[in-house]
C-alpha cells in the first residue's frame, strides 16, 4: 500500500490531485482543513490536505519485494502529522534477541519452498532482509516508547495552554465588568506563578477568587463601642442617595440592634432636604435637629448626648465646587474632641470611573472616610467598586440596591461581589 498526502485550495482539488497521482482506485483516508495563522489570517483562505492510499497490485510477490514494500510504507508515513493514519498496530513490547531469532526461523519455515538446502547465498540474502525488517520494527517500537515517555510533558503543555485560555477568559470578564486594566493585570500577575506550576483550572479560579476577596478586605459597619454619642457624617455628591441611605441605616440600628438614634442635618441648600429626613424621623420616632453652620454643630450634639448615635446629613456638592468643599470640611473638623466621629462617603455605582477618582480625591482632602456604594440595582457592571477600593484604599462598608426603607441595604459582602465580577450571579 502506498500512502501520500496532497494539498489543494479546496477539498475537491486535493482529491483530484490524489487521483491524478495514484489513479482512480485511490482510497481517501483523511481530509483536513488547514486554517491560516498569523496577524493577517482573517484575510487568507483555508487549504485542504488529503491523505490517500492505493493498494499495489502484483501478479507475484517475492519475499524481497514484500520487505521493500514494508520499508517503503514506513518511510512514506509522516510520523509527526496531526491526523491519525490507520496502520496495523505493532506490538508495544521491545524485541529481544531470542524473539528476533524465533521470528527469523518462522519466516524461513514459511518460505522453505523457495530455498534449496545447498543455496547458502540465497539463505544469507534472506537473513539479511530479516535483519533489516527487525531493525525497522525496533526503530518503530523505540519511537512509540519515546512518545509514551513524552506524554506527561505533552499533557503538561496542553494543561498550560488550557490554563492560559482560561486566564484569558477571566481577563476579558473582568475588563467587561469595567475593572481597570491596571488592576486586572495585577491580579493576573499574581496568579501567573500558579499557572506556571501546571495547576488545574479549578485551582487557578480559586486562587483568583481568594486574592480578589483579600483585595476588598473585611468590611465593618458603624462602630458603637466607643464614647456616646457616636457622630457619623454622611458626605458625597448630590443625587447619590445620602438621605435615603441614612434612613436605612437608622432603621437597621434601631429596629435590629435596639440603639437610640438621632438625626442632625446641615443640608439647607437642597429644597425639601430637611423635610425628607423629617419624614423618616417621624416614622422612626427619632428627634431631628437642623443646623445652619459649623458653629451650631456642637450645640446640637449637646442636646442629643443621651443617644447612642447621631447621624449627620450634609449638603451634597459638586466635587468642582471649592466653597462647598470648604464648608463641609469645617463642619466635620469642628466636632468637639470629646466626641468620637467617623465619615462615610456615599457614591453611586453608576458614576463614571474618572469622576469617581476626582470625587474620592476631593473628599480625601476633607477627612478619612469609609465608602457606601448606592444604586447597584441600576447598573450591570461592578468593576468601579473594586477600582475605587484599590485606588482610595478606603473600606467599602455598605451597599444599597433599591429605594426601599429599611430594606435594600446590607453590609458589603466581598464574596458576593467577587462572584459578580467573575461572571457569576
């Protein structure tokens, strides 16, 4: 049997070349489409490779011809081809000397009619051909043993390729979720060593998952363990939902923890801002004090000293307004030293990343803060939460995902957020 490979621009062209060379009785053993590779592969067309065979016909075949055909068959097969070629299997175990001699004896017996006992020259010629056949078989067996030995290495390389493809999918998923590429690259660099060790895809995913959770850190709610009352300021741009967020937190503290809550508002710029907080105060049966300057802050706190926590609503302002920034800074810094205070910066998850960076920079000049992200229900991408966490190094404490009070707010859950960022639900 003669086996050859032919290439053409189409399947039919390759088969036609095979017929022209080997005749109409050619048998097509395999057809493979070869796709172009490289930078401009999309502009190139695929080619086709046909593996074809033809059974040689002869009126009589002597032992020498048979041996030459066997040798030709082995020489014509491309052992490194990608496509499997159906060749009768050869015994896997190596040939030892005794088995080689036995093979020679059996061959001589089968061909005894061709030899004369006194024809030593013919006998030597056949024995030489037997040795050649044995050499061919031993080379084939050695090649198969080498392939078996290389299998672990090949599997490791295949696993590494699979891991690379998986990391590429993770990379694209994080970028699609609007995680800054700078932070995505940091995460990928940290897991590169894991991929280099040939770890499983599950292990790599677990490693990425754990590293992202560590980057978010452990969230904490309002700490009421210090002196009373605890003064908690809520600052942030206009329209992010500060007042509604204050009402949600107040409801949680009073209903679930039994804390004594009081409201204080300095938001006298926005129309009906005080009225909105007053409505929540009436529902919760909680006092509300309105102040108009930083000087009035401590007076208002003194009137509420018997409460556990005082939640302070501040006026929202544009991060590009230096005057309102100064007023908010004075308000926060005017708290008497005998009181414990903390600041929460309220941000919307729908705000553009570039604007979030400017906002966090402006409020960083005013005070250290923890972050509350609102309006998670109004976006499908959550990358900015990780971006701002890593950029500002401030703790993400609460998130809200709706307008319902006291529901639609929870302590930030890093595991849930990482699942969302990695494409889960």
